[in-house]
């Protein structure tokens, strides 16, 4: 494998999020293996994940028109002369591909969402599918998404899961804390979890709910907690670098999302050994064997979510057994294993 390769990675921003976390891990890994890595922030903004000092970061900015973004990016391609271009996200891939037209650099996209659940604007999704068909390769996270795109005539794809780095395990000592992690946006459906927790707490008054994340619904969620009389047992916290420790000190992890690409938080909770409940959002049923290493419930179903949480509370040994079986996720999707898959795929055009 040729080590001294030159890659440009496109992404919207580097705020704290799943795609950005994966981008940071891959970028740092590639630099450690001798790659020259440049990251283009199409929308600009700060870096909320740490990057190796050897990585060049180029910001375009959300205030620029699409045409200006394409012009600036095209000039950057010509200056950097990459061996490969990797693009995260749909709109960034569209801009990145049109900036590339006529230039000789291989283009790879990586879909980080569920196209059926995310409800992208029609024109954006159609343009993205056009770009995917024209790309050298498309890196997907789940079999569900791969099947969807194959139905659209897109067959040049591979599946690579998200990398996770877990150095901590739960002790199973906490018997009351329920934790959820994710952006404070409608897609994560924290509202449903809070409604269900209100009923759980009425029956099991020692239970506590901690939600960690940043987003536009922080005030709305806190108001919901207040209206339900849960201010002394349900809390919304800012995202934290200590989230793995918080997970390890929890009895149960719950993902109530309406849709996902592939939840990093769920993967981490499983690897830590926290008993997990997830809606049947994209990727969850490829990580959780329902009733064996976690529980899957239908999307948007409050009654089934209540029943699943109650089942865990009433059967702590069953919950612990599921959590211990879930730890295998950490071995299967370690940083070294997953990043080596990324490097092999990214270098394949040169082999």
C-alpha cells in the first residue's frame, strides 16, 4: 500500500456530531500512516474535534453562494492536486463533485444518513444519487442503506461501520440512571423518551433520566420536563467529552430516534456494556440482536418503549446479560480495524 498519498476530505462543518467525529478519527489515523490530509469545511466554523497539527484545514464559509463555493473549491483542488477526494454529506458531495468536473481526481462519497428517513429535499436527493453514480466509490454504513441505493441503480458501494474507541466498561452498579445521547433535534425524538420516562418515574420513583446533546430544542425539552413535573429527576445537559464515563455509570441507554445513519452513541454504549434499547432506526437492528444483546422497539411507539424499559428494570440480571453480550461491538468496530478498512478502500484506486 502506497503510504504517501494525498487526500482532500470535504465536510460541512466540524461541530460536534457523528459524521464529524468519524471524520476526525479517520483523518488523524491517515496522517499517522503517512498520508497528507487536507480538510475543507464547506460551511466554515470552529473545530470541535481535535485534529493532528499536520492536517491542513481550509474554510469556505456558509455566507458564500453555491457558485462561489464551487469556484473556491475548484481552485483548492488545483492547488493541492489530491490523489483522492472523500466527501461527507449530501450537499457537500454535490458541491464537491461539480467543482471537480474536468479534473482528474477520483471522487468518493460517504453517506452518513438514512435517505428514507431523513426526508432530504427531492432535488438534493436526486442530485446526490447522480453524483453517487458518477463517483469512483460510495462508502455506506448499513445494509439497509446499501439496499436502498441498489434499488436506485447505484451498485458501486461498500459498507464500513463507524470506528469506536472504548477504554472503559460499566460496572453494573447503577440501578436507576437512564441515559440518552444525541443532538437536541426532532430526529432524535427526545420528546417521546421524556413522555415515556414520566410514566416510568411514576412507577419507579428512584429512576433518573439524563439527556446529553446540543441543539435547537434545548429550551423546548426543558419546558416539557417542567410541565411534566420531572425537574428533580430528568435533566438536559450540554454535550461533554466525558460522555463515555457518563454512559458507564448508567443502568440503561435509550435511543428514541425517528431515523439515524448509524448511531455512534449506540455503538459506544453497546461496547461499554450498558444495556441498550433502541428504536428500529437505520443500523440499530444490524447492531442489536433483539432480546439477546439489547432490545429493539418500533419507531415512535411509546407503549413499546415503556414496556422495554420496564422489562429491563424488573429484570436487572437479564439487562446485565444483554449488556455483557453487547460488549463484542467494541472488538468488531475498534478504531484500528475500521480505519484500516478505510485506508484500504481509499488506497484501492492506486492499486
